[in-house]
């Protein structure tokens, strides 16, 4: 298990945006941290009230948004408009090109989110958008598949051989993600404190694991497991 601590991430503060970069992004560059297999970006963003990312364009990228607190207003050139709240996963396939904006939907409270980029299995895909809610009861003390290549079990469909699981753990709750041949895991602690294969990790920490993953809640915690080829 290779651990990457929260304080080792890149950090950028732009007044309205406080962002931590797990992998190289924008002005943060580390040749040793260019991503993990097809996983290219995990940015932990806190956006001030009524602020956000104005319209900008992407190509050939799978973009997942996972809101931890607050609400995010999405608009794109495909005609989609939505509010993303905690418990929901937003997936946007940039493909041949899409323009979008993401703003804090509140004028009083910040929004806290994870912005995740995954390299697609093929370029030139048709741009598309998907948003799905996953109730707490489906994640509490168990692993819930929220994104997969085939859209299994009601997960959003991502155009890459990647399974994304989420779990919410209380003190003493444990979950196990079994080892699978030729698979690799990136475990990201979104909130709280968790023992990961016996090692204590806190919010913002992550671990690269190729074996079985065993999580035990130390306090109220939320964890994302990226399972990749």
C-alpha cells in the first residue's frame, strides 16, 4: 500500500476557490503525480457562495462531480441544467467537445465537492450528461457502485474500465473490497478518519492498493474506491 497524505497534494487559493489537487493540475506540477492509470484528476474544491467556474470547454475527458456539502448549479452546451447535491453523482462525457459552467447554487453557503477526471477508453465520443442520486442507506456500512463502464446496478455510465464505489462508515463499521486479478485501487478519504488495511488515513489522504481493501470507520467517514484495470 502506497499512501499519499492530504498535505502532500497541490494547493491553490483564488479568493472564491480553495482547491487541493491530488494529481498535477493547472499550476501544480509534479512529474511523479500525473494520475493513477486512467484516473487523471481528483480536485477537492470549496467554492464561495454565488461563485464558480464560468463557461469553459473540454474534449476527450470523462468528468465526474461528487458533492460533499452544499449545492452546485450545472449548465452546459448540450442544453442541460441541473443542481447537484450531496449523494448525487454527475457524469459528463466531453468527447468531441462540450462547454459547461459550475456555480455554487447558494448565495449564503459554500459548496464542497470532488471534481474527478478520467481518461476515456476512446476519443471522439459523443458528448453526453448523466446525473444519479444514491441514498445514504445504500452506502452506509456497505460499498455502493456509483459509476461503471456498463452502468451496472443503476450506476452512472463512464466510458472507461473503471468501477467507482462509495461507502459511508460509522465508528467500528467495516467493509471489504476483495482482490481481483489485474485490478488496481485508488482509495480516497473524502471525510472523517478510516483505518485502511490497518493504517489510519484522514480526510484528503489516499492510498494506492493492488490487494484486498479493508476499511474500518474510526469516526463518521466517507470513502471513494476507484477500481481500475
